[in-house]
C-alpha cells in the first residue's frame, strides 16, 4: 500500500479507537475529541514551534499565529457559527 493510503488508514483507525469509547465509532463526543487531541498531538512540540524567541512563553503574536491557522482551517464552520451569533 502507498504511504498516503497507509496514513489514511492510520488516521481512520485512530479516530475510531477514540470514538468507540462510548460505543459509536463513527462520531467523537467532545470528551473523546479532547482526549484524542491531548493524547495524539504533540502539544509540547507545537508550543515549542510557536515560541519563536525561545523564551518558554507564548506572547500575543505567537498565540495569534496559532489562532489564525486554526481559523483558516475551520473557516466554513466558523462562518456558520458567526452567522448564528450575529
């Protein structure tokens, strides 16, 4: 199997492993999603990458880079949410 195919299967299996904790492997509860993110994502590494000046602190500019990247990744969902709020 190709590397991309293997990666896709790994992503699906990881999702299903965490989602099946409550019996439904097709959907993550918020608690399951939180556990997946905290377990599977290298949070310390992400924070180290954000910390440009290596002072072991995340300043506003560094924080905004993360928030902006997440906003771009989720922009369609966020547009719907903003429409509901406004």
